C-alpha cells in the first residue's frame, strides 16, 4: 500500500513546515509564493505527505518554454537531504504531477552548501561530493558550476556570517579594523537609520536605479518593490541611512570652535616659550581644523547656498527576515555621499537586529566566487568577517527524456 500522498498545499499548511527546516528560506517562503503569483507567475506549493505527515515540499513555478514547461524550484525542494531516497521520491511524484501539465523537466537548486571557504579563497572543509553524487545517481543532471554575479534568484556563491556565538560587544570585535573606524565616523557625522514606508519606496527606487546605472547592474522596477513590500509585510525591511547636512555643518563648526580654543591657548604658550610638545600639538590641531573646514566646504560646494534642511538619504538596502536567517537583498549608495559610510552602519545595525531576534545567520547573498580582488562586492562583504560559500548548484531532472534532450540540443545550437 502506497502511504505517500502528493498534494497542493495552502500557505497556512506550508509556512510552519518551511519555517522549521534548516534549508528553508526566503525563496521557499509563502511570501515568495505570493510575490510570484502577484507578478503573474504560475506558482503552486506542492508537498509530499507520508501517513498524513508533511515530509517534503516546495514552492514551484511552471514556466512556458519551447516544447513544454520548465518546472522550477529555487532553493529547494525543502526536505531532509540526509534521508536517502526522499528527494527521489519527491521528484518522481512531482514528475507525475507535472507531466500532464506539459512539464518538460524539473530544474531545482537545493539550499545546501557544496563547499565553505575562507576570505582568501581557501577551502575550510571538503566539498560535499557525497550529496552531489547521490543526487546525480537518482537521474538528476548537475549543471556546470559557474562563477560571477547572476541576475537570477539563485546565487551560485553567497557570503554569510554565523551570529550564534556573538552579542553586541563581540560583534563589533569580529569586524575588520576598517569597519570599526567607519562605524565611529558614522556616529561622528550623525548618520541615522530608519525604515521606509510604502509611500516612500520611490526614494528607494531612485537610489537603486542610480547605483545600477553606475555599476552596470539591472535594477528592479518600482512596482516590484511595492509588491515585495505588500507580500513580505513585516518580514521586509527597507532601511535607509540619512544625514542632515545642516546639523552636520553645525557640528563641524562646533568642533572647529573647540579647536580654536585649544589653538589660542597653545599660541599663547608658544609666544612665551617654544617647546616641541606645544608646537606638535599646535600643528596637530591646526591640521584637524583644516580637515573640518574642508568637510564644510565640500558640502557648500555640493549644494551652494541651498543646503537641504531635511534629512538626505545617502544609502539604503532591502532585507528579508526569515526564521533561518536575515538576508541582504538589494541596495544602493549615492556616490557623492560615500564618505559618510552609510552602508557600514546599515549592515552593522541589521546584524544587531538579527542577533536580537535570535536568528542564527546573516546572509549577505551573492558574490562572484572570484578571490583575485576583481569582485568589489566581495571586498565590501568580507570586511565583516563571514565566510564565502559555494552552493550545491542547479540540477535538471527530465520529465520527458527525449524532448528534454532535444530542447538542450536546440539551446546549445542557439548558444543560449
């Protein structure tokens, strides 16, 4: 008697299971399911039950392709990959379900690591060849590993930081020295953080669009950010770093006034008697004063006489909170404000929020997998001292074997 049952699940049925699985995550959440549907995708939540108990499942999209449909699972299926045979059982049931719907093949990418590296690109653990080979033995075809940033939802390489043993004090100590310096500067400059409302999302879009044009990435339309805000609700955090330049200038003037007091006293002492110590302090304070004057002048050059009185966004990012982790998705920074180090304050604050929420991991998401200094994104993320992870990658599981071979051959001919 077959005790397995393959069923379409409601979001209410799926959420508790996905939340409880270590390899669950954003791309397999009910929020992602709602986002896919709201953006016009044919999406379903399909689960496998054994004796009435849910043991595996996935958010699945059915994408029209030449000759049929691609059955796509990003970062799934969600199941215990140590339970030998469970993945095969799930895929066979999904194959039977998808075949009459025109399914050509199942494309899936387990939310599992293949190998973990240090910041210099050296493996700190052996590759998980056992799991990869086990999946290939059931008839799944592993697509070639690749490097480079991707525009798709599934990153081949990610960067993450385990926060389970850290608290507010030890978190700061875990950063590279430059990050500690930048965070002190954000306090000195008066950089503040807040979360945007839905009505303010055009400001977020303007930020990401400016950044995308500068660095050559594709940006999302405003409608995407709005739908994302609606579907992810309290799990989505649109965080921006802001600075009030009037307050900034006044603060710089206060610092200069205090330096002037010190310089006056030192000048009087030097007029009476020249000493190496007093002359050294006088020169040091003079240099400091000039630096603060330059900061004020730079803002005046930037805005002229029209220094904005309202807070100005200098950087921002979108985060998603899941039971398994906090994920850093999309971000932007205005180049003219880079010296205010807004992105560093954003990352530090969100890691503290992650720790406060009791989440085990902070996921910076994609990097290129290149450790030769060419990846500027990795250069930024590594300063927070996490670890690069090469994911297990993507697999294809044929539903109609002959048609799948023909489809792949045609793609090779067309070189796409």
